[in-house]
């Protein structure tokens, strides 16, 4: 009998949202978070129909998003729905005083609900972001129901920078966190974020939570987005103290350095936490050709990373985050997912008394 296929969740409406440009160091550049990202991944996965089964998620009720995000954030996205076709709003004014008066029905107040100027709003943003979150929810449900031990949410736009009440970093709803919330009632959850950038939104959503371990492996926040979070001293608070781990790698880190950090620090931490579920916030902007990230990983390295995570032996949801070198993004995602599947199949290492 052949192995069950890996379910892949994706909705075509996620492609209706097309960010145009952003400002980077004073230059107007093409926006990296393009529809070509999802299309690259879809093509790679549809090219292996014996392994992957691509289908749309079910519609996600907004109540599920309101349980995680401030309702004003949803109101603001709804306001953006009324922008004219072709019109895009980039927040540029960010109020600092507290309390502030901010009206989510006024698009000019968007900066009160946002932390950077590179994350645009237009009429399609809300629907695309809701479908992106729906992918993560259904992938979580697929493992929770024991229908599969590995599921993939092709979430785009990504999510790991979105906090309870702020969007930013190309992220509108925190998809990985939503998956974790869905699983948390059925056992402890470990989230490992392998995107090049620190998962600040995921960290903040579970910072006081002892039932969700958040680990992020990323580039130095002194030099890379999100700049104001991602430091090793951020270890959680209150009941969550000790359940947040930030692992920083040097610029240009290669597979040897990356895998050593996984083997010696991240994976032992997951094992000692003994979660029931694993969520991988999978960004591939760690790739050596990526225009945004600055690590030196090759395509084959994603098989090794995936296999190590698979060998944890946990029901796993992989949620897509960043990755901006679109010619190879699909191959990198596919290589990672196949690695994770191989790792799950591999026999557990024998214990000393076996
Ligand atoms: Zn990233």
C-alpha cells in the first residue's frame, strides 16, 4: 500500500492580493511578497502528485480570528476593502502617545494598527489573509483528527510577524499561532520558527503561556527585521517564563552552523518540553540566493532540517512563512516537506537499554 499523501491547503483567493512595492533604505523596490511565491510552491508540489494532495481549506469564521486578534485589526482590514481597485495604502504615520484615538474605519489611522511601512493594505488584503489563516487552521485540524501526521499550510500572505493587535512584516494574521491555538486544547504545542527573521508576533502571542513553547532560529535582530525583538534575553514572562527561546545565528551561517544549533539546542529543548504537537513556521529566506535573508543554506540542506524535525516523531503542521527567491522557493519547500516525511518514517534511534 502506498503512503498517505501530505495534505496541502491553499485557496486561489490568496493570489488576488498583489503588493506592489516597498521602501527599503530610501529606495522604492518591487515588493518581495509576490504571488509568484505561492505559484512557485504550488507548481513544485503539483509536480509530485504521488506525494502531495492540494486542496482549498474550508472557510474560516471570523470569530476564530477575533479570538486571537484585536477586533479593530479586522475592522481596519474591512475598511481597506473599500479602497478603489488598484489603490494601495501604505501606513507611514505611527502614533506613539498612549492612549491614542485611532479609528479603524479611517484608513489614514492604519499606522495605529501596524508597526512598519512595508506591509500594504488594499481591497484584496482581508480575504487573502483570511484564506491564508484558514489554511493553517485546516492543516492543524488534519493532524488533530489524526487523519495525517504531517500537513502543510501554503499560507500566503505569511503570518509570524503579526501580533494580537498589529500587522507588519508582510503579515496580517498570525497563521502559525492560529494553528497552535487550535491544537493547544489537545496537548502542549511546540512551535519552531525557521524563517530567517525572528517570529516576533508568535513570540508575543504566547509569551506568558507555558503550554506553547516558542523557539525561533534567526538572523541577528540588531541588523535584521524585526530589529526590536528576537534577542536571547527574551525568555517568556509570568507562567510562560522559560518557554520562549531565541537562537541567533551569524550572518552567512551555513548548514553546519544551522544543524549544529538545531542538534545541540533547539531539538533537545523540544524533546524535554515533550509536546503533543509540533508546528514549523517555515520560511525559506535562509536560502543562499534569497534577496532578503542572509544565511547560506542550499536546497539539499532543507532535506536535512526537515528530517531532523520529522525525527521528533510528532504530528506536525508546516506553515509557510517567508522565502523570496521564487525560482527555487517551490523546490526548497518540497525538499523540506519530503525531508520531514522521511524523518517521521525513520526508525527512532535505539535507546541504550534496547
Ligand atoms: Zn523572513
